[in-house]
């Protein structure tokens, strides 16, 4: 029994110790802390009260401090823009800035433009002969062949167009007019005789005097589409395409007198009206202070109608030897080249130079070739060339 009481006391002691370990009394919880053991060190007691925060300034104190600060000063001119305005000089020519001396030819904006040219040019025709100056009375032909030659003619060329967007593309209308003429008198010298080349053979073969008159009216109407390209800061190109309508008239009057000619007269009228495509380009190479070299070239094919009338009389108009006309539809190649120099800045340009315009086989007058066969004729195509000076002024709006 003694041993039983001992073991019962040990069990109660272990149970009491286990309850104390499972439910410890924490600091500040109103109990006594568990005694330290070899496995867990004793923890220091927690303070019974937490530290209080430091007092700060009240709202009235902050408001008074704000009133004592100096007023905010504004920067002169305001704040600069963070995003710069778009440069209107860019974009029209691949990102290159257009210099002021190139803007008349390569503008950086759309709008209207106009240009005018004064033309001082001489027409040339390859079929204007009218008589041989023969120095013998026999059957031989010895002497020069005389021809009519145009004097300098005057004209104008005007162009009005509109550029779209940033000035890259444009449409335009151009009109050209030129007039020229000449008068000539030729007399046979002692021992000479004139052999007319415009009359029918076998009827009016010899004369002593010849009086000629020649007149040309030249008109073209162009509808154009163009594209301007800035190659670099000094060189620009304008590519041209479109259609041209032409109305070109030539009048030749010749009077013969003496020997076979009794106030004989020959009247020839030639007219070409055609329409067709043209292409070309203009270029400017700018240098110091806007002074530049200028060139342009165009070419095309015109299809149209060539009307040729021929009337020949003698005896002061009482006798009619020829009254006919020859009409033919044909394709006429044309080309023009100009080179010059000038000055340009911002919205204006002034240029001058030399220009050649050529029409291949534009006229085709009939020629009688036999003194026996009344219907024996030959047609000889004639070329027309205009060459001379041009003076140009242009302005962009």
C-alpha cells in the first residue's frame, strides 16, 4: 500500500507540471510567468503601457507658415512647348528642309501658281522655195534656188496651276501663241530670168519679178499633271505629263509678173489641228543666292488633220490654172528643248534662255510635176521649227 501511495503522488505531480507548461501565463496577462527551464530562457517582461506619439503642429500653425512664403513667380514668356510645332518644310521632299532659294520650284505647301513667258523666236519651214534665178536663156538651170524666210516672231506662253497637299502634285493649263511673217521681192537682173517653182509646169514657166508674203499663226493648249521632286538641297526636278491640242496655220501668197506671168498669183493655205500625249521634265540646279541653271525638255505624238489648199491664177485672176485641196490625217512627232539661267527666292522666279521646238512633217502641200499630165502631183512633207529666246516670270501664292 505504501508503494501505491508513492506512485499516486508522483502521477499527480506530473499532471500538475504538464498543465502549467501547456497553458503558460504571458506577460501582461495578469498572472505569474512560468519558471525558466534549461530548454527555454526567461523572456523579459513587457511594459504595461505603450509609448505616446510626439505632438505635431496644428492646422493653424501650418496656415500661418504658408502665408509667410513668398509668392510664386511666373517664367518670362511662359513655359516652352514640350512638343514642337510640325515643320511645314518637311515631308514634301523626303524629309529634306527646303531652302528659301528652292521654294519657288519645289514648294512646301499647296496653292495656286502662275507663270508667263515672252517669246522672241524665228520659225523655220523646209518647203518655202518659190523661184530659181536662172542666169541663162537656154534649157539649162543655172542659179540659186530662192526661198522665203520668216523674220523674228513674238509670242507669249502662260501657265496657271494648282498644287495639292504639300506641293508635290499639281495640275495646270498652259497656252502658247506666236505669230511671225515676212515679205520679199525678187527681180531678175540683166540676162536673168526667174523660173517659178510654185506654178504648174508648161503654163507659167518664166517671170521677171516675184513678190512673196508669208504668215504663221501658232497656238497650243496643254493640260498637264506634274510631280515635283527635291533631289537634294540644290537640285530639283519637275516631271510633266499631259495632253496637247495644236492649231497651226501657215499662209503663203506669191505673185509673178513678166514673160509668161501676167499678174499671175499662187495662194497656198496649210493648217494642222492635232491632239495627243506629251511627256517631259524640268530641272533647276540652284547655286549662290538663288541664281540657278534651268532646263526643260518635252516630247509627244500628235494625231490630227492636215488641210492644204492651193489656188493658181493668171491674167490678173481671169484664168484659173489650179483650185484644189489636199487633206490627210497624220501623226506628227514633236519635241522641245530649252536651256537657260535665272534667279529665284521664296515665291518668285525669273528665268531666260534659248528654246527649240520642232514638228516633224506637219504640212504636206501638193506640187504639180508634169507639163503634160494634168494630174501628176507630188506631196512633200514640210517640217516646222521654232527657235529663239524666252523670258519667264513665275509666282506662287
